C-alpha cells in the first residue's frame, strides 16, 4: 500500500468516527427551547457586549513571524539530519553557518524587545 | 504456544497472519489488493479500539491520581474503584444536548473537535508499538508526528475562534502563541536523537538504541523535550488555554454534548501520543529484558503519563509572559546548543 493511501484512509476513518459520534448525539439528545436567554454566549452571568470576535494584540502576530522563520529552519534541518552521516564535516559547517545567521536574528529580535510580553 | 509466548515475537506473528490471510484469499480467488485492504481495516479497528479504551482509562486514571495526590478517593461509586466512570461519563454526554448557538461559525465549530481528534489519532500510525507492529513505518515518521501534532493544536485555535465568545477567542490566541513557541525547541531536541540514529524513521530510531537508551546520551535533550511536550499538549503547568480561573473553560466554553467529549478524546489521545513519542525517542521504545516488547512499550509510556499527571497536580500554572520568556529565552537557546554539541561530537 502506498504511504499516502494509508494516511488518507486513517484521516477519513477518524473523521468518519467523529461524524458518527456527533450524529448519534444529535439523534438521541433532547432539545431545549431556543429562547433568547439560552442563546446568549457565556459571559459570567452578564449579557455580553458586542460580538465575540474582538481585536487582539499585535504581539501574537510578531511571535508568529518569528515562528515561521524557525519552523522553516527546522524543515531544512530535518533534511540535513537524514543525510548527516554522508555529508560529514562539511555539511556540519554549512548548517552551523546557517544556524548562526538565524541565532543572530533571534538575538537582534531579543535586543529590540520583540520577545517582551507586555 | 500460548498467546503470551507469541507476544515475544510480534514481528513473526504479524508476518504469519499476513501470509495466512493472503494465501487464503488467493485460494478463494480474491485479488491481493482486496485482502490487503481487509487487513488494513482490521488493523485500523484494533488501533481505534486501543485509542478509545486507552483514553477512557486515562480519564479515570487522571481522576484517581488527582484524588490520591489530594488525599481523597476520586471516583468510587461506578464499578470497583470507579473503573466504569468513563463509561458513565460517555453515556451521560451522549444524552446531553449539543447546543449550537445562532451566532457561531457553524461549519468550523463542528469540524474543529472532529479534526482535532483525527489529527491526534494520526500520530499513532507511525508509532512502533513492538517490532513489526507499526501501521505505516514511514521514512519521514518524525516529521509526520510533529506535523500531525501541530495540526491538532491548530484546530484548538479554530474552535476558540469559531465559538464567537471572548473567552474562547483568548484561549485560541493563547494556544497559537504557546504551541508555536514550544514546537521549535521540541523539534530541535528530537533532531538530536535523529542525529544519533541517522534516520527520521521511528523504527530505526528505536533499533539504534539497542543497549544504550538515548536518555543516557541526551539527558538535556530529554528534559527539553519533556518540557516542550507539556507546552505542546497544553498540560499543566502550561495549560494556559483552559485556565479555568480566568478563561472559564478556555476554547471549550461554548461546547457541550459529544462535541465537547471529542475535545477530551483529542486531548488525551495527544497526551498519550506525546508520552509514547518520548518513549520511542529517549527510552528505547519496546526494548527491555524478560517482558514482551509491547508490554515494555506500554509500561514506559504509562510511566511518563503518570509523570505528566503528577506535574499537573503539583505545579502551579505559569503566567503567560513567563511562559513565553521561558520558551524563547531559555529552552530555545538550550535546544540549539544541545543540537550543536551533539552534531559536533558525532562529526568528531
């Protein structure tokens, strides 16, 4: 069996099981009257003010940017690790240069106060 | 030969059954493809039942551990020592209304719990439970585990966002911030192990640990991976996204009925997957004397699960700024140093 067929099979299986569970619940569960009071989102007893989709802080975005940089780095490192033994010393030096550049970037971000969570 | 003796040779056992069924199919004139598909379905059913029973047991275990750590009994009424409690909980949740409020993003709202469970379940297909007992021994198994784990956390965010509730949204944003911060050190720590084995295939990583477990040669890597795995699977002390004192129930606030139960299923599936992955990477997987391989694997994984539960009921929750600082300013540099030193030693 090809790998991707197995993966797709299990993905469909998991989703199918979840669907069966949710449908079964939908069939057997009781229904309550959908009054206006029942249909309010939970907010500690007070009626909510406005929509739940409020603006959030920019710092999440900055951390996500940093993450993308390091995650792409991780993808490159995976391929390096897979052929580490055949590349030897030369491959190690090249990857070391690559990581040092990224670490300098991290230190720069650190010094600029990006990593401060206010 | 008894079943217990067969457990010592799981790869031969799997091979024999495979051959037997294929030959039997050929005699009846059924194409090999169909018999293979049939075998795959049987394996899938076994794996799914294992996951579900395991999660049921884990929820009971967590409550018992919590109870005994706090000098009380935990569940005691349903069955001996409350062992049937997960069944009772499951039946209760099945008969509860799964409320969908009119202003939620309905499609994503329903999809999130299902996808979260599916993604967590997908990590199991590359885990080697015993020699030959792995659904798909992928050559890129390590990448796949991290990818599936990451996707699982992503659907926590979509659940929080689609609920249209301020608490859920906050929890969702925190999830993204926390998970992405702890994923990188986790990957970097695991890469140190992969360097030793010279492969990303989890089966080969286990076989490379014959005689010497990776925890001996990578003690720092193990500690980093354990810490990062707590952050990645949102377990205490890093359970900020469901901090019940400030966020009610975090991303699950608006969920009820079976959709709520699916989140629980996903969380515990993910937690056990993390423990099993740590067993595979650092504790030598199925290897050990006297007992059958699969028993060793489960013993080690459960030891780690108990450790994670012990953490939950011992440490207070970390503040969010400390959480982010800890990841970016402490664990990430240490993980980079760990990887660099490992590579340097191996090149030498």
